[in-house]
């Protein structure tokens, strides 16, 4: 259904609120904070993907940028309504924070390549659908841009390795949107596990939400504001349905998140967050499990075909067992031979509260401390140091999720070589490591 214009008397801001867009409410910044960085030293930023998550991430980027001397100057989306909304919203914030006349406005692009071709842009925020991540990320790295890339890092494991190589070869900074690494709860839980305050780590349990609902596959006319063929990009041709892409009248959860051609479902959606913490607490940021097996339900839900409930078990070479399944609340539990720690986004608990009160000794492992994920990215653009969630870390955490998905589909135990990033003696499983890109969108 084509989107109508906002009713008479309603501002675009009112329309955004009515459309249920995810907005972040940042603190008001004092003028002296904004003025600390000279204009000549300002980093210029672009945004690729201004949908549900993109609008919120863009606001966070704008406000944190005001703190460290960075400005969003361009946005890109293949849906002109969302593109115009993002331009309006960014300009509204800058007018409020900087005063009218103190910024040049926000340029809009429908083709991400035009934005990346601008030599004045230093970094990009990428919030596109999962199956586009590798293409956008690799193109940005080759264009010399630093990158904040929403999780999961890529759709496939092979794409992930190619993105790692592109970032390294072009000496770029990449922060994965695994913002739980910038949470004190998750950092403290991982430090406690790494320093054996619960004894020798034996197992890690992860709980994730379950996808629900059904998608309508009925073909619909393509809205004039949407370049649908460009949206499909590397994916196969398919008839347009609103449930295949995103709602036209709101910023509610898009349907592509539950379609296997574009996303693996909750195993990468929330799994890339929680399995990232499992990796951090296990000290396995540069490796992965060696054995995996999973089972899952794929009920008939119309257009939506990703898994619903599932159970996944993996074994690391160090003997730690990882168990991931659907459950509430989403969180991670570290079990040692002397106690446990359970952490969610809202709280951290332990078998003995004294575990959480222990301060790290001088010779203990101290993990990277980031107070704000977006600000950490911007600061690392200046220092040229790896951020709290760099590209290799994001690739390895995402690999855990994709391995689970492959095991769900094949329904048998698989052996994995985390150094070669190949399955052992299983050609069928290895055939699922890459994404078959449609021409001309090859990488």
C-alpha cells in the first residue's frame, strides 16, 4: 500500500512518532561540549540505510558526534520516503543543537556508491538488511571509509572473511553494532568468567527470543517511492510483497527479518549479540567451536520461513560446551565448577553475590572498557585503534550463529575447523558457507 502524506497540520516529526519509528532519546548536550572541536577538525559521516534501526542509530551517531567533533552530512536509502524522513530528522536535530545557519544541511542519495564516492566523507554507518552487509561493508572499506556496521556482520561465513580482509587491507576501523560489549553488566560477567571467579568454566548457556507470526506472500504493486530491484540487489528475483520488504505506513519490524533469503532469523538477530558475549567470556574471540549439532522447527508461516524454536549445542577445543536455545529473558549464563553468573541487558546475578563484588587484581584479565558503543567507534576513528567490537570479533561471533543455522538445516552433527573455516569431510555443509550473489552484485 503506498504511503500517504502526513495529514494537514501534522509535522514530519509527528508523522514519524505516529509511524512508531524507534527513536533514541539522548541527553541534551551543553553548548561548551559541542564547541570543543574546531570545525576544521570535524569528521564527516554518511548513513546507508535509514529504516527502523537506521533512524535510531543515526540519531545516536549525531548526538555522539556532537560530543567528539563529527557530523552526519549525507544519508542514503532506496526508499525515498525513508530517505526524506532521515534528512528531515537529522536537520531538525542539528538546527536544535547547533542553531540554524551553523550546518549545511543533509544530502540524500538513493545509490550508496554515490555516497561512498565522496572524498570528504570519513566514515559511514551501515544499517541495511543482512544480505547487503558484506557488499556495503567491503565497498566502504575499499572507498577508504571507516565503518560502523550493524550486526550481524554478514549473511555468510565466506562473506565475513572477505570483509575482514577488506578492512585490514585498507587499514580501516570497523565497529560491529554488538553494543552489549559496551555494557558494564556484560563486561563484568565476562571478566568474572575469564578470571575464574566461578572456577573453571565448563559450559555457557544462551537464551534467545522466538520469531512469530506469518507473512503474506500475495504479490502487490511496487510503491513508486521504492526501488525494489535495487533493494533485492544480490538476492534472486521475487515478486514484491510488503511483508517481504518493510511496512509502507510505519517503521515497525520489517518482514525480511523472517525470510531466509535475506536473514537467518533470531539465531543471527539476537544470537549475534548473545553469542558475542559467550565468545568474549570464553576468551575465544579469534576462534570457534569444533563440533556442532542443532535441531529446529520451520513451521509453515507463509512468506516467513526462518526457524522458530531451536536447540543448538557446540563444543570448543578447550572443553567448554555452548548450549543455545529459545527462551526468555534473552541472556547468557556462565557455569563454572564453583558457581555461575547470569547476565541480561537489565541485570547481572550470580550463585554468590560476592562474585560480583570482587575487584580485578592487578595481574588479572581486564577487558576493553567502552562506556558508549557509538562514541567508541568515533573515538577510534581518531586514534586508529581497534574498537571494542572490531571486524574479526564480529566475524567470529557471527560464525557461531551461521554454524547453528547450517546445523539446523542439515540435522546432523558437524565438525568444524575454526582456523581453516571449513567443515571436515562434509561437502554439503561447505556448500552453505557462501551467499550466491546475483549479478552484478558479486564480491
